[in-house]
């Protein structure tokens, strides 16, 4: 099988960077800084006709002066000279490129002519490239970051292909707060060469990527898209957020990347046919793709809900009902097992409402384990993990009430969540959680780092569980249930 061109781009060992300088306010300088200072262990060769060094790294005046043929060229240059410089790259023998520069097809007729010239140059030299008008790519496993934002989230199991650079890079602080980490991220730009279909094919074969997120404004190769995604969805989940199905969305996409949108109903049917879970918002794209990347696929639609408070447990149960998730009554035998861990003011029926209690470890260990071991449910939804932030707040506001060994208490709060992590690993138990604490809480951060998705509301957690079940249903209907 012929190797996908993205493999050599995402795994480049040597990179020529054209368009970086020592001016910290330019885009190219920011991007090369993230590459050099972000832990990339390959060779980086700045090309700049006026600088002897760029950020302390030896620079070369021309592509022809480079000491070796790089695996990859990155171009962040004025639009008018990009075809000429790409030609120089081709004459040097470079076969892969990422073209950040904009001002091509998305800017109208003149830009379209320049893009055609760019494609002609690339074809003449056998160059495959991402872009133009993209924000770059990230391979988190190799600390390869060619984008405008630093990537500090660490390697993870979720890959993303986006026809918007923002949804690869400017969202990084947002994703970090939710514990979401990339395996690979590719900003496709105008897709003058490498496109969405190529990207799906690449990520579907990538062993580090467990689920694929797609931000789509338009699909250029419809038939190939269907063929590739049908096969890819049998191997790993795909979640898509499509915005080109309305007149306003299609018009914006055309001016953004030159993408042509299409009928929303047709695309919706295509996604269903191909096993793609369609997300209605950008935040749910990340929510669902992360759940599918980290969480075992449920064997059925029965879920147990466990919480320490009545309001969230009720809203979570309501969200389950609205998403066709079953919340079955637990058997008398199972209720008897968990009853000693639930106060008299609580409920053991399912949802399990522990109310306020002095045994928070039961919420994240013994109760969910007893329920899942009963075989009466296929997955667990939990609201209310965390709690170490409360201890820190009390230390500030009421220091006379908080003992000196506060750090030990915080460690204990984290330790109380070990059982949940072990349940998830030992029994492949699908666990999705919600909490009003975020990543700053040590316990929530611990759970996130161990690939249990934690959402900021009970409803978001239930919706993520529904996405897991929707994908499982599609696989099951085709006799290809995930192992």
C-alpha cells in the first residue's frame, strides 16, 4: 500500500523554515519559536536572506545553500513569491511542504490564479503539500508544532482535521482546561493539494489516534469521502461538525478557505451512512471526539448515574432520557450491596443519590464498582468528582478551621479517585463524569490525565455518553462491534 504523504510531513526529521526572522511580532518567527523551543529533536534550518541567525539558530540565505535536503519545507511568505520559492524547494529536492501563506483562492480570481501556479510548480517537482492559507500541523508525540500557538497539553489519543486554523490552535487553552490532548492536528487551509480525504485516510491508519474530529466547511471529493470514511469508521470513531449547509455558512466558507458548502440534509444523511457522529456545535465536537478517543464503547444503552447531589443527578437523568439512554432500576440485591454506603437521606434505586455524606470515596470507587460488577448496566455516569479546590478555599477563608496537614488532605482527595481510574482500566468500564470544578482541582486533573472525560455540566456528560452509544449502535448494526 502506498504511504500517505502526510506520514512524512508529520514525521519530518529535518525542516527548512522560510519566513522566520528575529522580529518577535511576525507570524513566522512565532511559529519557528514553538518548533525550536517546544522540544522538537530534529534539525531546523531557517532560510532568511538578511539574517545570519534566527533565534540563535544558523540561518541560510537561500534554499540552495542548505547543508542537506530537508524532509519538509514550511513557507510563511508574502503571497506573490510563494510559487517562486516553492520552485526553489523543488529544485533542491524537497518533496513535502506546509504552506502557511494566505491570499490565494479564498481572495478571488487573482488569488485563484496564484494557487493554480502553486499547484503547477508542486506537480512539476513531485511536491505534496498542506495549505496554502493554513495554520500548520502538530504531531504531539514528536513535539512537532508548526502552528502559531504553543502546544503544552501533552500527547493524547484524539486527532483533528480542520478547515479552520482557529479550531486547531486558538482553542488550545480551552482544550487544556478540559484535559483534551491531540495525537495529530492538521489545519488543511485551502486544500490545494492534500485534502480532507487524505487526512482521514492518514489518521485512520495512525496507531496513536483513537478517534478523529473533523471541522468541515465543504467536501471537495464526495465519492472518495464516502469510501474512505465508511472504512475508517469501522476501525475508529469519527465526529464531524459541518457548517457549510446554510447559505450564510457556505458563503463564509467560500471566502475563508474557498470551500464550497452543500445541502445540509444531504450531508447529514451521508454522515449517518458513513458512521460519522455529527456534532451540532464546536464544543460538542471536542466533547464527543474526546469521549470516543478515551472511553471503551458501551455494550448496550443501560447506564447507572451516581452523584452526591439531587439537582445534578436529576438533570443528568433527564438528559439521558432525552438522548435515548436507559436508566434502569437496580435490582434489590445490588441496592442492598450499596445501601451501607448511602446515607438514609439518599437513594439507591438509580440514579444513586448519595446526598451530603462523609464518605466521598464511595462516590468514586466502591459504589460504581459494585454497580458495574452486577452486570445490570453497561456504563457509569458520575457527577461531583473533585473537591480539593474546596479544601484550598477553606484554607484561605477559614484558616482556623483547616488543619496544618492540609496538603495531606488534598492528596487524600486525589487518592479517593484511584478506584474510579482502576475500574475504568481493569474492567473496561465506560465512565463519563461531570464536575463544577475544573482542571485546577487536583482530583479532577488526576482523573482527566487518566483519560476519564470530565465535562462542566451533567447534561454535557450525558450527551457525550449518547455519542458513544450512537457510534456503538452503528458498528453493531454492521456486525462489527468494537472489541
